[in-house]
């Protein structure tokens, strides 16, 4: 990864600690997975995930507090509450799928019966990967750190 190294002690300048503060534990991702599968009610999350009610309540509150999900009264029964993904929550899909694919590749005794496919074509999705601005797939050794003020406004850097 180039000669410039990311300053590892400067946590405030990295988005990873911030993301982990919101999503950095198992139940948050499993709730997110359930929400992507259409679950919206507390009782659905509780019964489908087998999660203790106090933990579920805590995790849902935290996801709402951080803008990943929104809490609102059910349209058909105002006594019930629904938890739905926000745009911020939907933006976690690539990260969640990358972690899932990693777990399927390296996890022990993992053999999914279902395959995530492109709804239009019916073909399996490609592994989540890193791509250059021009579409080329990049590996770890193709990456380098660059100071923000050295990168062009379009994110492509200053060219020759």
C-alpha cells in the first residue's frame, strides 16, 4: 500500500471507529439482516432472531438513535411500532454483504441454501470488491493512501 501509511493513532480521522460504534456487534448486523428481509415489528425481530427482549430493545434504540432505522407507528394499527431502514441503513447493504460473503468463504460449517441473485436476471451477485473510478477491480496491493488536499475534487487525483 504505497509509502504513506494511515495514522493509526488518529481514530477521529478514520470512519471505521465511528461505524463500529454504531454497528460493531453481532446483534446489530442480524437485526439489519432481518430488516432487509422485511421484518418491521419488535415481536417479529424477537421471535425470528431468538434475541432477548432487553438486548433487542437496546439494539433497536441504538440503531434508531444513530439514524440507521426509524421508529414510527404502524399505519394499520397505531398501537404497534414499526422499525424501518433509513437511507443510512440501506447504505450498509454493501458492507453487510461483504461480511456475509467473507463468512461464507471462510466460516466453518457454512453452506447457505439460498443464493442472493440479481432480481432482473436471476444470476448470483458478484463478490463485493473494490473498484477504481474507471471500473477496474483493485486488490490490496493496488491501493495507496494520499493526503486529501492532494486528491482532485473529482476523487481521481491530479493527473499528468
